[in-house]
C-alpha cells in the first residue's frame, strides 16, 4: 500500500534501474526454454521425500511431496525469476551464489545471463537437488555448480575460498535467525558493487524483522523493497535510502 512508482523516485540510480531493469518486459529466448521446464515440473506426480532444514512449509505437513506440489508452492514466479536474470545481465557479477536451489528454476535464470560465469547453488535436501540437476542437464547448463549441503556447513568454508561476493540470492532458510546469520557472514565479503537479493521478506513476521535489520546495517546503502523480494546495494556513492516500489 505504501509502494511508489517511478514518479516517486528521486535517486537517478534507482530511477534508471526501476525503468530499464525491474520493469523491463523484454523476452529473452532462454525464458521459454526455462518455462517449459517449469511446465513439466507442474505436471510431474512423482513423490519424493523432502528434508526441511529451515522454517518448513506453510502448506505441507508431510515430508513426502509430489514434485508438482513443490513446483507450485516453492518456485519463484516467472516475473521474479526473470528479474534475477535481468539483474545479473545488468550488473554482470563475477561470482553468483544462491542459497536454496529448490527445483532449479531460479538457478537456470541466474545462469542463463552469462554462460561463462559459474553459479554456485546450495540445496540441503538430496532428493530435491537430484531433480534440480536433471533440469540443469536438460538445458545443457555447464556453468552451474550444485552443492548438496546444509547452509551452516557450507557457507563458512565457502567464504574462505572467495575474496568477495558479487551477487547473492538468499532463498533458503526462511527464519529470522538464519537469515541474519547468513547475511552477517556474507556481508563481510561484500564490496561496493555487491548485490544481495532476499526472497520472501514478508513471508513471516520474523522474515520482515530480519529485513528491517538488514536495511539498517552500516555497510548497506540503498535498498529496494518489491514486496516478494528485497534488493540490497552496498555502493558508498549511493545515499542511505530505502525504496518501496510497485512491481
């Protein structure tokens, strides 16, 4: 209800980003290929056992779930998945990290923008990771490194191997404590060009509280709240401003 459109944006950087990247409707050829994978997942009745290591599901009570149900309730809608593609396409990060692979649709969008970049994506559940890898193989994506590991075990070791983090998509453990923990670990490797994207910032009161704390971090400059996702920038040339925009 508080969201603004381009007429309420006074930052030249955010104005350009909103009009030329966020609201862009240009279809790329790879979109239809990825969406065909989504369509097949929505029709797949195979059941798999899912291990939830985060906040769990607000819909499913059983660990046995149909792939079609996971696709329906867990995958990012095309609108937001394609936004990830455009952000990577616009800012061209050298390394991309995704925490929470699920069935791999958002990963495919992250990887499609630049096939020379390696996308590291982490999924805790082995059965979900297997389905994701099948999807990567179907599209012949060679620049995706899928890690089947819990975030708390993976992140500390991974962060020792990289000098900086250019782009991180946080889409896994939807609890306040875990979100802030992973952010605080990753922010130590953020540079002035880094972009962090947080999924489901209004998923729960805890997620929204985490989002509010992230916005106030001293390294964070500009943030953009699109309701379903929050985008964080660290560029010191930008003012400390927080935008809530219609999308």
